[in-house]
């Protein structure tokens, strides 16, 4: 057991300022957990016996970020420290926020209201003395996520806590204590009340983990997945043909694990890229299971899920686009025109994302890392076409809408259709991208 922890000089300075007002301060939350794990603490959260008003008198720059719940943010020498007065809480009628907050007298009383033992540890400032009334440090060493006190009570207080448990399982690579795991199914009614934005934030944190599948498997085993992402849960047991090693759900989870965790659109696309397979599942005349056009259905479902979770429109479109375009089968027989059409369909700005998604998809198909040069032939062809500087979009054409208007073509759907036909012409034969040649083609198209 660690008796004292090393305290950053900035935190010692802040503690000294609290002391001038006769107040105590403790480091709490993730920073303490990381310190005990031997990791660098990135964010500092404080608990104090000073009221928000007293904190604002002690420090020059304080933002009242959650003063209703006893929280302010101290801005000090380039650091932002969320600071909360010791508190206890009443019932959680909405399953997320306490109906009322009362200030507590001691740090021990404050820690007793927290979710998991690993988060119910404090470091006294400036001494670094460890306050650990619930054995959180031991649970951290054992890599266990365990509720403070009665798990059913903790989850009934805050419907987001079960999802936090799943997220921590992925983020920290910890296991859930059996009693904590068993209490989650009983609390799903409270979790159903949580705002979708909060659910989304926890999912995003899970997706940023090294192995997000750990969190999603906890969600599946406890009923959270069926509650929050039923489309994903439905993929369990949907077997696949050919070289596929996994059913659809495990395939999606492995693909998600094998994408870069700093590219959220790719991670989400990997998680959803085959999610439409249960919907389109069919059998051909030979009794072989098929998933015809599953990528289009998967894109629709992915966008629907993300809209439900209140993702920004740009993120929804980016993920839907990747999912819709993850199926391609390059062969050396592709013509340059076929490569150009691939580029138009995928978009030059999404090439690296598509490559990453395809690599993860292949990994999840065979259950083994694909050769590093597997996509190299396609990438070389793409680079060659891009180097040639050919037209790949309407803006690259040698004519525009004004040119077509002078031919008597009315602006609107017909003009748009003719412009797209001209682009197809140029994709087939880049030499056609000259103004006079395209105007002749446009005139013929308009005369039809």
C-alpha cells in the first residue's frame, strides 16, 4: 500500500493558497487512479471543504462551470482544475443527476458517493497522503472494477455508471467484479433515461481505447448493447461464408480493434461496416448464405445510429461514406478509367481512411494481420493517376454551368445530369477534357 504519493509543484502551490483561507484540498478522480497505476496524470480534479464562493475569493481566475452542483474551475498557470466542494447527494429521479446536493464535512464522506473504488481515492495536498476508505488501490493493482458499496444502489443512482464500467474495462483493460457485473442488467431501466449525448461521449471514450472490443463485449454480456445499440447486438450468431473466421459481431469488433484509435471516423466505420448483414441476409438457389449489397444497408443503419446518438452531421456523413465504399476488389486488370472512377467514388481526401478500413476488414476476415503490401498495387495505381492530374470532379471540367447555359440548357436537374455525363466522358477519356470538345458533347446530350 502506498502511504504517500509525489505531488506536482503546481498542486503544492494551489494547496498553499487553499491553506491561506484555512481550507483543505485533495486530488481526486482519474489523476489519482493514474498515479497509482504508475501513469502520468493528465487532468487534475480537486475536492475541497471550501464552498464555490470561497474558492472564487481565494483564486484570481475561477469559472463557475457547475456552481449549482458545487463545482468551479480554477485557472492557474496554464492549468484548468475542476474543483468540487465535498458533497453528498439525494435521489436521482432522472437516472443521471442528483435531485439535490448537500455539502459534506469530510473527504471520506465525499468519496463514499463515487461510483467505483478505483475512483474513490484521494491524495491529500500538499502531503500526498493517500485516503482510500474502500480499498480502491488494491482493486487497481488487481485490475478490478468494483462499485463503492452496493452495486445496485450505485447504478440506480446514475444510469450512466454501467456504461462507464464497460468503458473503463476497455480503457484500462480491467475486469468487472462479479457483483458489479451482475448488478448491471437490473439497472438498464435507469440507463435508458440517460441523454443520448452522454451515451455518445462514453462510446467515443471506449472507441479511443487500445482494445475497444473489451468494452463492447461487457456491454453485450450485461444487456447494454441490446439497449443502446440493438442493431449491433443483432449481429451475434450471424455466420459468414468463405474465409470468414468470425460471425458478424466478432468480425466488426476485431475490425474496430485493428483501426487506428486516433481516427474516430475509421473506428466507427469499422464497427458498423457490416452491420446491415442481418437485414439483407438471404440464401441463393444452392442454399449458400448471401449478403447482397450489404454495404448500402450498413451505411444507412450506421447513419441512423449516429443521428440517434446526436453525432454532428459531418461525422455522420463521413462514416456513412466510408461504410458505403468499403467493398472494392482491385485487380491488375483495372483500367485507368476504373481507377479514376474509384477515386471519384471514394474521394481523394478519404483515401487513407478507406485503406485503413479495408486493412482492418481483411484482418477481421482471416483473424490474422494481412501482408503490409496487400494494398500496394492499388495504391501505386492511384498515385499514378493522381500524378497525371486528370479531371476527377465537376470542378475539374473544362466547362461549367455558365457554358452550358449559353447553349440554352436550363439550370436545374437536366444541367446537373449533363455535367455528370461530361464527367463520365472525361473519366473514360481524359483527352476529352477540352472546352470545345465538351460543348459538342453537351449539345448532343441536350438534343436527345
